[in-house]
């Protein structure tokens, strides 16, 4: 849980496994591979691009309301 100036946001974390893609991770957590952009945006400082994840990286998975 992260708190910022009157706002609380919940995050989960996921360690990238062999064969993963942001789309596959989004499907696992949100049921929709198209929501990979939310994961990418939450991890921009770690990822040069949405298709450049590495095994062993620990990604922040933001909660999405309505999921």
C-alpha cells in the first residue's frame, strides 16, 4: 500500500518468469491482456519498452478499480 497526499493506492508485485510478457501478466492479474499498459506505466523506470522485460525482474502491479 502506498499513500500519497490524501490518496492510497494498492499495489501487488510479480517476479517475471520465463515465457512471460506484459500481456500475459495483465491477463493473469486483470483478466485482460490489453491492460498491459497499466503495468508498463507503473514500471517505466525499470523497463526500456513494454516488450523488454527480463526473467527475475520484480514488477509493480497496480490495482485497477472495477477489476
